[in-house]
C-alpha cells in the first residue's frame, strides 16, 4: 500500500474528528486499523472518566477516594491511547517506507529486509500497548460498576464495548506484523500480549451483562 503524494501520519491529538475520519477513509496508509484500535480505547477510557465525574457529591462521598482515582487514571488512559494512535500511524508509515527501499543488489536486498523486520517490530508495538490500556480500562470499569451513578450506568457498558473493540482490533494488528518480527524475545512479548485478549473480551461481556441485567429489572 502506498500513500498518496504529500500525505503523512495524522496527529490525532491535534486534528478534528471530521479530519480524522476523512483521513481514515482515504487511500493514505495511516491512520488505519491500529490507530482505530487506539481511538476505541481512548473512547472507552473517556466514557469511564465521564461516569466517574457524574458520581461525585454527598451521595457518593463514601466512595470519593475511589472515584477520584478512577477519574484521574481514566483521563491518563485516554491520553495514552491517543498518543498510541499517533505512534501507530507513524510506525505503519515506517513500514511502507521500508518496503520502498531499493533492492537491486544483494546488499540492498539485505538492508531492505532488515529494515522491514525492524519496521514490522515497531508497528506491532503500539497495538500491543493498546491491549494493555484496554486491560486497565476494564479494571476501572469493574471498580466503577457497583458504585457509579446509576443514571449513567449504560456508559460503563458502552466503555466496556469500546474497550473490547480496542483489544480485538489491536490483536489483529499485532498478528499481521508478528510473522515479520525476527527477535525471539520480542515475538514472545507480543504473543503474550495478544494471548490475553480472549480473557479481556470475556470480562467486557460480564460488564455489559451486569449493566443490561440492572437496567432491565
């Protein structure tokens, strides 16, 4: 895949949602699925922060310390996820640049092959980190679910579903690059990251099921 002339990775932290969606829909190689996974994670974390902010005041004083911690950590996770979206876009651009390297001589072929392997390793990194963000966001959802404002309870489920999408989308973006990763330790680290995704989706299922059960009683 080759970018259109003059295009580069979009800085998601400094662009509008409309611009991001337009770029995502274009023929530019980045942002792509990896960045989308990170945005899913950011949305999930932001939803948790919103629920926490609606869970303050005298009625929730008993859980004030927990709510304050969840709010701060959810904000940090959302910001981290957006940074990972930018990192993913930059890493995937590096992959396309590596594939463009010359290969007319044996030396050029060897250099190109090494550059591609390095770039694929780099491209697998951000989505693997997104899975870590997703796991922590689900920890916060579990903590918030029993104590948060019941008027915005459905947003805890919405957060869980966004985090699920982040984890499963990130997994496929690690897997597509994993075959090109030569370093055995790095391959093991990435494999460990994606191995936890099924458990994360099960946890998201439980959060959503708990919310649905409560709102349908």
